[in-house]
């Protein structure tokens, strides 16, 4: 009888595939920051390592998000920019076009 041997092989192959498959974390989340009235709202967000921050422009002018020398492209009203933070720390940022606009990401 070949059926049980085939079933046993399928179970073994399935177990190997499941064991070898990468584990995907379901714990990632995204913090939302709105750009409105030439300000980041909220001005400070606290996230965990591996989380993402998404900035959405609701102003009628273009803005960027700039961390030191790393700057996003300019984005218009209704557009968004996202960045994932893999290292713990405090990350200050500004709008590269309007440096008076300041914000902070705290990664725990």
C-alpha cells in the first residue's frame, strides 16, 4: 500500500518547509505624524525598534523630513514619507525646506 508512505512523505516535507520558513514579526507598527500649519503633529513620537514612522503632508506647500544629512524627497499635500527605525535612540529631525519645523523620534 503506497498511500500511507506518500502521506508520511508529505507530512515530512511540510514540516521541513514550515521549519525553514522565516519568522515574520507581527509586532511592527506605524506611528503617524501629520504635517500641518508648518509643524509636525505630534512633535515627538516614541516607537519600538523595527517600527515605522509615516509623515503625511496636509500643508499647501511642499516639505521634507531631514535627519542630519539624510533627507526625504519633497512631498506635496496628501503625499507621505515613511522611515523604519532599526536602532534604539533619539533622532531629531527638521523639514529641510523650513528648518524651523522640528520633530523627534524616540526609539526604545
